[in-house]
């Protein structure tokens, strides 16, 4: 199971990073806001690379997602989080823009059905290696906003808005200035 760390008051320690990575070895991503723009770096597939990149992030608050791929979903840098909340949710390993970004910890079991009924039916075809439950949710979220959370019941979600607002959905745990999507690091 993935873990999201919303670093509200401080950065993750090296010990917390190592613990999260060891339990979620399928890649990571980091998101934050500067000057009313959302930024992210994702597709980080090695812990040494993550530590080096994370060391350059000075913005508080920020969010980190450590991925443990769901059964049936590829281990692929493109499928690390976050995703852009938009009607196509384009895959980029680096992003700077005015769209919200979404992080997810949980599973949407009927995501392929949702892809077919909400996205493919509109003529948008996404390559199989670029599909995941979270990307499908990001596209639906662009249409329906937070109603999506209550309709899909996806677990825990964090949305970073360009205005700097970060909204959390689902049950979270707080540990020393960090909100966690599960208790892996507690």
C-alpha cells in the first residue's frame, strides 16, 4: 500500500524516507506550490535519486508519495504520483502549471470500467502503459470536483491547488507536523 506524506511543518527525515521507500519501492513523486503554480517531480525510481532531489526542495508545505503498485497496474515511472487534474491528465515527469495535482493512497477496483464509461466513451484513448486508477480519478475529478471522492470512495486523496490550498480526503494520521495517509511511518 502506498503512503502519502503531507509535510505541513517540516520535511521528512532520512529515516522516514528509508522506511517509506522500503515499504513502497515502486517509485516516488513530490509536489508543491510556488507563485500560484503547482509543481511536481515524479518518476523517481531509486532512493538515492529521491534523496538527492528531495534535498533541493525547500518549500513547506509539500507532499511526497511513495508508490507500491496496485495488483494489475504496471510498475512504471509514468504511473508514480501525482497526476494533473484535467480532462486528459497528461503524463509528465516534471510539471509546472496552473492545474491542481492529485495524490492517491487506496484502490479503485472498477477503474477500468470508469475509464471506458467516462473517458474512452468521449473518444479519449490512453495507452495501456499510461493507465492507472489514480489517473482515471484525476480526469473524473476535473469534471466533478470533490464529488468524485464521495462517488468513488478511493481511500485517501490529497489535492494541491495552485492557490496554495491543500485538501485532504479520507482518514489521515498526524505525526510531528506531517499528515500521513496511513500509519506506515508512525
